[in-house]
């Protein structure tokens, strides 16, 4: 039988990136005790008031069809949120989606097609390459260098641009590195994008999980970049509600009007009762993000201290988010090899860096979403495995 070409383009870009995670889940289901440090799933519950609001809305009959753009409750809440950053926004600057991933897929569908190039920092979130490939466009990786704390450099971006480049896919705070771009860095990146007439799509899902120091900055907030910037985000991380699948895109009015039929063709609306819950989440201050931010900051420090003075494992301190990268190249294995050995020998599941691009091949991504004592045990096992690997290699030499 004949299939559309998209199935070939995405054949190697699906759940295979999570092979270690899926294997760990199978081992747990079989009764093995696995410390799972793979996916970015918050380990705190959504605030009870949000759950109550979702239930109230359901029982009030908010279970019918919505419209393509979004329910009035969430659009009003989005205007209030983003008008603090840019006073000129209206409801026409937003489209609602079931989560950031759907928003990103729809936005990229509206901006890129076969023959186009999409620039993205490498390392990159595991689904970005698939989102780009789904449009028929090709990914243009821009190296994020450890010596620059994985911050995208305007000069590196400029060197990577080709005649086919149409879009820059930006992510700050960054997954998997935890890098948080400064306002000055974003301004310099934005200047390159203006000079080369590039769209900027900025994934800001970790906006509320910056540890300290650098305040959150976005190209959306720079007037000179308003006509070319689209933000995608959700309540998945900020309110510990990934299973509710509630996100949005914010961008120029013309862009939203053009993308609306694309969104309507895919989805034709999100769930009204979840929209009401999301509107509450955006309209009030909940301590969920505050708690997670402090937890993840403290746990990142635990990881750093676990390998202080180690010449085998090198942590890369994050500036935000819920992950930390470990450089394991000194063990003689790459991240993929080390991750599988760690799972089978030590019963600890982490994501191999290869899931996040070529530049991350020598790294592991460790999720910080487990209690401190469990994390400390897991890092001890990482160190023990590294020591055994090197000892075994020395004996063979």
C-alpha cells in the first residue's frame, strides 16, 4: 500500500527517542525497582483549586464544542497575562491549543514547507526535529556550545543561515540544557532575524522555572520583533498540569488569522472546562511554580555536589527548568551507551543526549523530578558505574 511521504520523514523521529524511558517503564511493570529520571513530568500535583474549577465547569455543562480560536475565558486571561509584557495585545493575538506540542506543530505548519530551512539550537528538545520534518522543511542546527553555557550566540546563528532559512525556533528557558537567554542576547539574536527576514518561534513553557539571576526575557516583548515573533506555551510545567493539555500561541494578528483555519481543520477548539481551569491558572498566583522552582534548584545543586571533584562525570549547571545535563565522555562511552548500561546495571533511567541532537551525544539528561534522597542515590549509582567502566577499560589496556 502507498503512504504519504510524511510517514517516511517522521519514521525515525517518533517514540524511538524515548527508547530508554519506555524500556524502564516495561521493567517497572515487570516488578523491577527503577529510579526514573527521564521525562519532564512534575512531581507535585496541580493546585486543588484548579482541579475543583475543572470539575465545577464540567458539572456546569462546559463539555460542549468550543470555537476554533479559544474560549472567551482563556482569551481574556491571556490578554491580561501578556499585556503586562506588551500593552498592545488583544484577543486577536492568541490561538488556543491542547498543549505546547500541538501549538508548535500548528505554528510550524503555517510557517514552513518543503524546501524551507528552520534554524534551531543543538542540543534541542526531542520533538523539534519531527515538528520541522512534518512540514517538509529541513532542520538547520546551530551549535549551542558548553563553554558559552549553551546560550545561543548571535554570531553562530548568523553563520548558520542559508538562503532557504525561514524560521528560527528558539527555546528559553531551554530544554535540555537549562540555559536562560538574557535580554541582550535575545536583542542580538532578534537583530540577526530582522536582517535576514526570519520568523522567530519561541517556546517559553519553562518561563516560570528560572532559578535566580537572569530575569525572563522574550523576543515577544521587543517592539521591533513583534511582527515576526510567535510564542508557544502552556500550563503543563508552570502549574504541574501536563495531562490537561492546555496551551496557546501568541503572535501577530495577521499570523493568527492566517493560522486559524489550519487550527480549525486539525482541532476545531479545545475543551471548555479545561479552558476555564486554565483561565483561573493564568489569572491568579498559585504557589505551584514557586515550589517546583525551589525544588529543582536545590536538586540541581545535589547533582553538582555529587560529582564535585570527579574527573569522570561533569554536571552542566542549569539556570532554569527541571533537568541537568551530565557530560560522560570521560568514561569512554557516549550518552546512549552510558544510559543503557545505567539502566541495566544500576536500574536508573535517564535520557541519552542523542535524543536531543548531535551536540548532546556525550551527555545524559537527568530529570530533577524525584525527591532529594532518591536523586542522591541515583547519582551515586551513576558515579559507581562510571568508576567500573573506567576500571574495566584500564584492565583491558
